[in-house]
C-alpha cells in the first residue's frame, strides 16, 4: 500500500509538504503542488480519512447502522443515504447489528472511535442511552423517536390501505400478521389495518411475528394456515413474510388470489419478480434514505429548520396476489 512517504520520495519533497497539499493547509508553491498531485495520482495514493479528520479536526465520515442487510429493504435505504452523502463529500462507515443490542452498541462505539460527525440509524431501540449520550447529530431512519430527528413512512396509513384493498377485493376472513412488537412502525401498520377491519365489521384474526428477517418466515406462514385454515386474505408484516405465505398457500393446494389474497409491505425488488407477482404497500425506501441523509447534513452544518421529523407517503401497488376490482 502506498504511503505518504512514498509520495514525498516520488515528488522529491518532504512529507510535511505532501501533508500540506493533501490537507490544504499552509502555503505550497504552485509548481510543487502540481508535482505532489501528479505523484498522488500516479501512485494511486489514498489518504487515511480518519487520520485526516483528526488532523484537520473536521471529519467527513458518517456512521450508518442497519438491523439486517439480508432483508432487501434495508439496502434500498442505504443506497439513498449513500448517494446523498456522496453528493456532499461525505463517506459512510457501515454497521449491521443483526437486531442485536450488543452489536449495535459496539458499532456505535466504533463510530465514535472513528470520529464520525453524525449517525443515521435504523435501530430497533431508539430510546437507549447509547444514543442519548452521543454528542453528535443522530437521525433515525425507518424508525420513530419521540425526541430525536427521524424519517419514516406512514405505516398506519399503509395498514389502512392494505385492509381497504383486501375488503374491496372480496376477502371476508382476513388474517393480519403483526410485526415485531418492539418496532413502532410495525405496530403502526398493524393498528391501521385493525382499525379498518373493526370499523367495517370484518371477521379477522391476528398472528405474531418477531422479526422482519427470512429466518422464521416459513414457520410463521405454516402456523397461520394451521391456526386459521379458512383464511381468504392475508395482510403480511412485510414482503419477505408475504413471500413465505404465497409458497405455503401453494403447498396446501390453495390458488392465489382466487382462494386467498395476499398483500405485503415494503415493495422490495423481489416482489415484482415473484410468480404471482406480489401486491404490496410501497414504502419509498430510497427517497427515505436520501431524506435522512439530507436532514443529517443540515444538522451537521447548522442549517436545519424546525421540521426534524419527516413522514413520507405510502401507496398500494396492485400486482397478481390480489383480485381485480
């Protein structure tokens, strides 16, 4: 790996001169600056971002913490964050907590040790002391915090839309799959669906899921039809679980959507590639990531206004797991 000493030797100058050019500090003659820049390019030298930030006392590093990168929804969030940060010259340090509080705390400590100037987190526990003790701006993404900046989708409206569409398309015995009880957006979408079903006097049941991951999705799908075999409509907690429900329905000889309609939540890329393609509630994941990044940049630069909680709209995406109106 090329070092700053290699650049200095190649350019025929001192290490201190190379440092002044890279960090844009102090006077360097134009001819000398050009030689250093040519050497940096020819040797493909990449300065250490952490070291530069400590030297200049001005970091361009951001910590991004996600709960489960195997869920295709979260990389969509991350891409939105990254693209917006790149536009403003920031770089990301990424952490995957696997929905573990210990891993989450370890990553937060790693962020601090690497001198990040802000954190974007899709944590399951936004109220913990780990975040309250941070001296840098934090924005929660796809999560809701009562007292910190946050960007999230309108989960309650998403639940309402799913229930309304299910009823309008002819389901009478609906099962709602409740997401993890410790994640507020999951409970918002669950409550939204229940409100509509109760208001309309529709027969419904509920089942409980404990995460949004692939791990137990097939088991939850099997338990649903074992407990409620007459179900003719399923509002799943997310697209991954909905995919497992489709597979279980076919295993049982049920036709989708003729015998059972299924609506997911998120609209991950896989949803449109399934057969039948999954009807779902779309959360604008990429736009949410960009909005969170934009809000964090404003907080870092001291330009943020009073609006520090951003709720983004959702929409029903009709595909093949629901009947035509």
